């Protein structure tokens, strides 16, 4: 059995913040970036948390692909919309600020929309929708992968799309908020990498080989012969829906903001496809809606509560089962005060601490390794 290291959540945030600061991020930027990154670990989405700290953030800050000191530039603004240029900075920090700006505009006008270009990976999209829900608003957040292309369009032989996640959050009276956070591919690549780290096979349907046969070896993705499927899988099982949603994200995060996009003529050549392996010029899209401007009597929250309650009361198909909605189980689990790190990840973070000159992660007092 793989051993597990248990670390207090606050300690994990401390370590992440210090890592960002060691790479040149100002104190406020580092604090925000660590909070957004560790939100994933604290809420059970470990594919988007500290597992990405070294590979996606530290490595790119140290080699200049991400500028930890960049300050975003406001390039267009009205009472309800804004366009931001992240100037190559940390998506984790600019994303939080962009959603704050959208929420502030929604508080004034009923709706706030912010598009961001020239950014980088922004972590878990659900963090940003939660920002809006805490203010009693509907929140929508999405991101493309900039120039990075890792998924093939249905019927195509060249990767032209990213995982392009979409998140939405909405409050409901008497129940935990609706919180949807999904990739437009059948699975986030972080889950494939987590399975590889743990030496586990992946379910059929996540990857296929060049002939469309199911692949269960997670190493196939890193080696380039296992191809990530769009949400829905093959065209016969609904893959066109995931494809369409991925394009929606590229339109709002790329074409609207001026960011790079997955589908591009450069990907029609082998040289261009090789260049498309990096997520350069990422774009984000944030939308906040104040329901009180549409229904001042509080009807939105009441109707949301009724809808969510009806779903929870739905008779189960199997004895002992139950129906839940996106966000319910996460709320029921509550935010983790302790985070489990698999053996490989714990070793990676220990090595990272040494390289950056940081105090290593302190495990929970008295914790046992499983």
C-alpha cells in the first residue's frame, strides 16, 4: 500500500506561500496564490492543488515563463465589464482579483463580466465561483489553456483543444450552494497524472490509442500514444457536446479576451504541434450576476432551495443510494483541516523545499503514515 503523509491545511498553505515568495512573488500575491492553490487540496480536488506547485508554477517562475511580479493592466472598462492583461503573471492571483472586480461591478449594476488575457494556469475554477456565492451571487468562471493543445477534436488526428474547464456556483435557500466544476474533456489531466504517480490503472474511456481502442495505462498519456477524449467520448456517445463546450470556452476566454486559443492553423504542421505543448497566453472569463436585481423579493434563492431540495428527495434507483447535486457532497465533507499527500508527492515537496531553501512541510503531530 502506498504510504500517505498527513499535513495540516494551514501548514500546506504556509509552505505554498513561502514557495511563491522564494520565486519572487510579492507577499500579497504569494498569499492569494497559495490560498487559491490549496483550496483544491482542502476541498478534495487534489489534482489542482500542490501536486502542480513545482511543475506548473515554480518551474515556470524560475525560468521566466511566469512573471511572479507582474501587475495586471486594465485595458478596457465600463460599468459592467472589464478586460485585463495579466502580463504573463500568476493566474492564481489575477483570477481572484478579476472575479472580485466582476463581483464589485455586479453589486453596482446587477452583472459584472471580466475577460483576462496573457495569463497562466489559474488552479481550480471552483474557487472563483465560490467568491461570488459568498456574496450571494451567481458566479461563472472558465479558462482555456492558451496555446496548449492536448485533446483532439472528434474525428481529428491532431490535438487542438485544452481541457477548458467551466465552473458555476449559485446560492440556494436552506441547502448547500450549487457548485459545478468540470472539464470539457472526459477527465482532467491531473487525474491521469495522479494515477501514474500512485501506480494505478485508469478507467476505460479516459484515453484511447491511435485506433480508438481504450487505454488503461496512465503512462500512455505522458508518452504521447494515449489520447484524451472530449467529454462524452466518441461521437456516437456524445463527444460532440464536450467538443462544443470546449469551443465555447475558447471563444469567451480566447477570442473575446485576445488570449491565445487551442484551435489554430499552426497546429496543422508537426512543428506547430510541438510548439503547442506549452500553455502560453492563457485566457480566463469571469461572470458575476446579482439575483436580487432580477428578483428583489428573494425569489431566486427560494426557488433554488426548492429545486435543490427536490433533487435530494428524489427516490433512489437502488436501495441505499441517494441523489445529490454538484457541490452537495463537497459541502457535506466540509473543508479539510488535514490534507493527505501520497508518497511520491510528499517526496517531491520535500525535495522542492531543499532547492528553494524552505523549511520542509511539518506533518500533523502524532500522525501515522498509512
